[in-house]
C-alpha cells in the first residue's frame, strides 16, 4: 500500500513539475482515437502559431478528420468539410476562407519526423506558397541515406533555377508572343538566350543550396521529408514527453506522440489516401 502511495505522489509531483513546458512556446494537444499528440508551436512562425491557437480555442478543428494519410510520408487533417463526411467523399479543399503568408525559417526549422506544417495549394496556382488557413500535416517521413539526400539537393537546385526561369518567362512572355506571331525565329532565339543568361546570372548570385550536415544527420537517423524544406511552412513539432504520467499511461494501453503518428500512418486507406476508418480529432490549447 505504501509503495502505491509513493508511486501516486511521484506521479502527481511529476505531472505538476516534470511535465511543465520549459519554454515560452504555446502547447496544444490533439486527441484522437489512436492516442494523444502533444505539439509545441514555434514563436519563429507567429502568423501560423496565432492562427492555429485561434482555431483550437474556437473549436474549429474539433471533429475534423485526418483525411489524408500516406505511410512513410505524413498524416494530414484540418479540412472543415471532413466533419461527418460520408465514406468515399472527396476531401482536402475546405478551409476558413483565407490563407497565410509563407514563413520559412530553414535551416533552423525543417521537416524532421514529428514536424507540424501547413498544407497549401500547388505552385502553379500559388506561386507565393501561401498556406491553407486550417489544413495541416504532421510528418512521419522515413530515414534517408547519403545518396538520396544528394539527389534531393540536386533536385532542389534545379527547382530554384526553374523558378527563376518561370519568373523571367512571365516578364518576357508578351515579347515572345509577338515574335512568335510574326515568325521571327532569329529574334526569338536571341531572346531565349538572353533569358537563359539572366537565369544563370541570378542563380549564380545565390549561394548553392546544400543540406547542412547536422540536418543530414537527423534525416539519416530520425527521418523526415527533406524534399519539402523551403516549400511548406513548418510551424511546430511533436513533443515526446518523458513524464512519468505518460509512462504510466502507456502501461494501460494509451499512446502518445510519435507513436500515435506511426499508428495512424499504418491505417488502411482508399484510392485518395483517406483512411477507411475515420480518425477524428479534438484539439485543445494547453499553454498559450
């Protein structure tokens, strides 16, 4: 009996002191039927932080689903249209009617396993990479070897060069159309060469992209989705609590943190990556 009382007292003490957030960053809790996910929101991304807190306080995200789940990649939710959605219904286009400006803080903040990031529309319709007002994803990702990371570095460099080209192409589009209409191929070729020269010049003015060694080490051990860095806003991360209360909870079948991400990612999905069994969430603000 005495041992039980000591254990309970220790659990109570740790729940008050040992589990208290050590930073001034907000903490939120996502409750699911697979377990709880505790997240801290970064102060370095204030627009996304404040928006997520607002939605959580209002209950806007409660009863929404993790409607898009891809194993070894991520779990996505936050679509208000997913509340009570019928099986097979297409999801992923709902939101509060506004978007958020991108807040990239790479390489300080990146897509490691457990990263919380904002979903968004693609580059063609969204060149500014603005974030969805409510949809988000949590990275599961996978572990990468050196050759794969090198390939991602090369792809990122090509993507940057392509982005510069597309921007210049928009600026010279009218001139190209005029030359095409009159059939002046020599002037078209000269203008195209001029555009490529400007692309190479602008690209050369920037430092060549490479993944920092400390981040590579995390991608090679913990894992993540490095190809998303610099394209989607990461604004928080899963907290892996080591508190005694959570250890006790695990003894009784409760799951926390990254373990919950892995469980959700294992769910069977349909052709649109929607889990066949609804994964409903409830989000509460623990600390502002």
